[in-house]
């Protein structure tokens, strides 16, 4: 899938670094990010792939139009943190 410079620029505005995303499905990847995994946008490369730092430690990019994902609101992100329970030291 080829993206124009204008399309890439639109993605950069829509998903600036620090945006939180949730992976819904990566159908074409042999080692996909698991559905429901949260991550943080690092940037958008010149091909239009969304470079991610996933909360599970991986760094696989999302491909708009191929992978399914959604933006996570701050409330959803906080709910996810609370689901993990208290941190034991």
C-alpha cells in the first residue's frame, strides 16, 4: 500500500508521538501484537507506518488500512492500569 506525502502528513497530525493506541488485530503479521495490547506512538515513518512502543516491550509498527487499532482515551488507559492491581515491592 503506497501513501502520498499528504496522507503521511495527515497520519502524523492524527497520531502524534505520545498518542496511546490499542491493537485490535494484525491479520498479516506472522508474529502479531496480541489483540487488546496498548502502546504509545513513537512517530509515523515516510511510508505511513505508525511506529509503536508496545506496553509488552515490543516495537512492531501498525500499518493503517491493514491493521485494526483504535485510539485509547485517558479514561480507558487509567482503567487498564487499575486492572493490573497494586504493585508489590
